[in-house]
C-alpha cells in the first residue's frame, strides 16, 4: 500500500482547498482518498451506485473488469476451479493462505461438526406457508441464528469470529436443504458426517425415507465447482451490505442474513433464477431474435438476464468456466436440455449485436449456471439459495476482515437533499 499526496481540489468560489492523497494497492487503479474533503472544503462527493467509489481496503479478492480477471487471495479463479475444492477455497478466503494438509483436516473436521441446526430452529419453518420462497426462509432462518448464538458472541474476539464463520459455512447447506424440503413437504434430513460437504448437502436435499439415495460424483463435482466460482466477488451489493450492517457492530448472523436479502434481487444473485425463467419464456432458438429486440427497446423493461456486469467490461471469467462445464456436465449426466440451445443462440446473437457490443455487455456468472442446477435436479426457486451457500464464505471473510481492520468506522453515506426548504407547521384547519 503506497501513498503520495498529489491530487489538489480547489473550490474557487470559497478558495478552500484540499490536498488528497492518492492510494495505491497491490493491483488496480489508484484511489483518491477523500476522507478530509468535507472538513477542508465543506463538500461531499456524489456517486449514486458507487461507480467511482472504493468503500474499503481489502486483501481478499481482486477483479480486473477490463481484462476479465478474478483472483481470490492472488490465485486466478481458473486455477482454483481446476485444482481446489469449495472447502479449501473457503479456508483460503478466510485465512489468506491455502491450508497445509493438517490445517485443512482441522478445518474440515470443524465444519463437519457444526452442521446441525438447533432443533428449535426447525419449528421456525412451521410458521411459513409451504409456498414461501426459499430465499425468504433462508434469510429469516439465518437471521434467527442470532437468537441462538447472541449472548455468548463477542465480535471483537478473534476466536468468536472464527467460530461464527465455521458455524455459518457449516449450517448454511443444512438450512438451505430444510427450506427446500419444507416447501415440498418432505421430512428434514440430518447432516451425515461421513459425507463430504457437497455430497452431504445433496443427501440432505434429495434423500427420501423410502429408498437409499445414490450420490453422483459428477453432480458433486459440478456443484463444488459452482460453489468455488460463487464464493466471493469483492465489494458487490450483498458483500457491501454485510459490511455496512457489520460496521454497526451487529451480530454476524444478522449481518449475513442482510447479505442474503441483498443477494436475492434479480440484478444480483436472483439473476440465475431469472435467467432460467427468461430462457423458458423464450422457449425456442427461433424466438431469440425477438428477445434481443425487446432487450434493446428502452420502452420495454425486459433485459437479457445473465448479461452485463458493473465491473466486467469483458467476458466474466466465471461465465467462461461455467459455459465450458455446462456442455460437459450435461453430457456426463446424459441430460439433453433444449434450453441450452436457446442460451447458446441468445449468447451468439447478443455478442454480435451492436447494442451489446457498444455497451460491453457479456454473459455473466449467472447466464449458464441455472442450466447446470436444473440438470442436477435443483428447482429454479433454489438457484439463488445455491449462490448464497457459496457466497457465505466470502461474506464472512469480509466480515472478519472488517473487524480485524484497525480504526474501522460505522458506514454512513451522506446525501444531496432535494426535499422542501425550511417551512412552518400549518394547523390542520388551515391546510
Ligand atoms: N440487457 C439489456 N441492456 C442492458 C443489460 C441487459 N442485461 N445490462 C445493462 N444494459 C444496458 C443498460 O440499459 C444501459 O444502457 P444505456 O447506456 O443505453 O442506458 C447500459 O447497458 C449500462 O447498464 P447499467 O444498468 O447502467 O449497468 P449497471 O452496471 O448499473 O448494471 C447489471 C449492471 C448487472 C445490474 C445489469 O447489467 C443488469 O441488470 N444485468 C441483468 C441482471 C444480471 O444478469 N445480473 C447478474 C449480475 S452478475 C452476478 C451478481 O452480481 O450476482
């Protein structure tokens, strides 16, 4: 981290000025540190959507949106996707280094032994109607963990923070599977400690009392890879939400629950569900042209879901990996999904269309992931829940980093007030 004072901002109307340090990280463009701007000049900055604003320093994930690069703790996503596992990647995100064999065994043991939900948590589900969206149930259940683990957690204690991380990564699949099973009226399944993380989840999702479940290594590998790709993505909307809530000193479970609700929106993690619905609505490759036309029409609020990204102005590297893997997984599972053809045609049409080319709109991580989830038998409403299981590793890594950063302050943006000027109260009979 280097710092040099070179940016000077002068307000010519008042002659007040501010010398603003330029901060450089390991990679990426330098940032103007505007921390003293208000004190020096009496002005705030205005940046709706935070397109030009870095909210924090972070050593977890790096994205170069122009080149289509994504690094977790310095490791390219392509290498992690090929060689790592979701649990190892989670360890990396949390601790900054890949684990040794012993470190990994301990981590896996800890995760495996915190997978059960409190029995009382099961009763929460009974309060939901059977057709409640699983993301609503997930957010509420994770928020309720703060009621189970509130009194004994000290957010300033490193061991307590670590325990919260372990509990969250461990319990998220158990709660997620319970959301699904509740919605279809199946009895909940306890986590099986003899299974690995992803197989344990698939078992909790799909095992029925009447017959044994045969777990598919192809399905487990595909899901594990999707989890790696979704594990973190620097200061996206849900992670920034976790940090904002965390900055108040809130309990980690409450902070992560807030992240889950932010993820749910169709502009963010909810896009994977929206992509599948869109492909189903398009229905066949010959209707792709009409869909592209609609997406370009500013009077139509239809957008190509799974296309575009705030940071990537090139191919999302995760989309590249998933695209390749979709063909392989569907082939290995013997699934022939006509939606894959629709998706490929749509991608082809958009990538050569001036509207998408000029705006640098490429397929993002969510474009193909739904087709794989569908092939694995995961219902559409559960797609964003899958994303949440994986992103929990990133959210909690950021929450921990935030609490380890000295001098951290509560997140509190300012505004440009556009309401009424000062005026006097008028009595009801005079209005
Ligand atoms: N279809 C059609 N037009 C689009 C699309 C799209 N998917 N995305 C952006 N545009 C247009 C937009 O209308 C605007 O056009 P103009 O300059 O003429 O006004 C221009 O491209 C820039 O778009 P923006 O909305 O200013 O870009 P943003 O950075 O604020 O939004 C986004 C990024 C991801 C929300 C947006 O691209 C989008 O809504 N995409 C579809 C939803 C989606 O796939 N979301 C998943 C994102 S990746 C995973 C994740 O973050 O969870």
